[in-house]
């Protein structure tokens, strides 16, 4: 995991956003190339949507890439290119919740902050709530706080992450007993899948019309207009006449 060999805040932020909804194995294959393409906040802030999505391709949930680019712009313009050093300031950036903000500060500055993410949650439910169901994060947080290694939180969380990953691979997925657990909706045939195909098509061939997209899909699709509207509203695409292109 190359992000464990750095304390550069920008690189830590990139890794944490990539890891939000994507497996470690997939992130490892994309992280180094992304950092080479955009080595710092300014480089990412000045990149085009198409450039960022091309580097992000394969990680899924493309709105994270757009949020990361916007966060880089804000850091560059508002914070003089320096990562904010409080949770309260970090959560003001797009796509950054309290857990991600805390993780960034822990891994960048070794700041002792409690936070809960997938693997941390799995460890604490497995260990402290072996027969409970619908375990809330509110019940877990006091335990996370009381066990936190305040002298070296960075290594402590790495250990928790590795333990949680091991439990997951061993089939002991205690997260199914979390109150936050939701079975993921099918990807095949979803609007999310269609959005990804539209973006991939424009990356490959440039601006396209709705009719061209429909032909590629062998006819009209009930989700097509919804997907296109979402991509325009969220800032991925612009519509000029009949053609859709990246902003």
C-alpha cells in the first residue's frame, strides 16, 4: 500500500477518497499513476474533467473524482495549497465526511482522533458484540476512543485496518450486524452502470448525442435521460444543442 509510505497530506487525501467505496487491490493499481498525473493540489485543480476521469477510470463512483478535483481547487485558492488541519475545516470540502477527515489527519500528522470506517467497524463489532445485531456506531465510538493509541495512532489504525481486512477475508463479516449495513443494489442494468458507460464513451470518442448513445445501447433506454440529466446537473457534462461533452 504505497500511501502508507508517505505523510504528504495531498497523497493521503487522494488515497482515502479512492478507498471510500473501492477495494484496496483496485486502488493499488490506480493510485501511483494518479499521483504521477496530478502530483499536488494545484495540478489536480487545474486538470480538466476529462483528464481526471481518464485517470480515475476503473475505480467507479466517478463523482468522487469530481469532488476531489473541486476540493483541490478550494485548497489551492482558499488555503494557499495547504491541507486544512482540523476536522471542522476538512469536512467543508466536497466529498469529505468526518471519518475521512479524521483519517487524513491521523495518517498525515499522527493526530490522535477517533473515527470509524468499514474495517474499524468490523473489528469492534466482531470483538465486543459477537452476538448482537443492529449495532450502532454510537455504541462503538466510546470503545474506539478508549482503545486509541494516543502516542502512535497512525500505526494503531493500520493494525486495525489489517485486522479488519483479515476478518473480512476469513468470512467473519461482522459488518452485516451493523445498524448501517445495507445490501448493495445490483450494478448490472443500473443507472450507475449507464452513467459510467456514457462517460467512458465520451472519453473515447469525444462529444456525443443522445441518439448516438441510444444506438450504442441498441435502442432507447428507460434510464438514459435520467442518467444524462444527472451527469449535467452534477457538473460532469455540458449540453450544447444536441451534443454532450465534458465541462
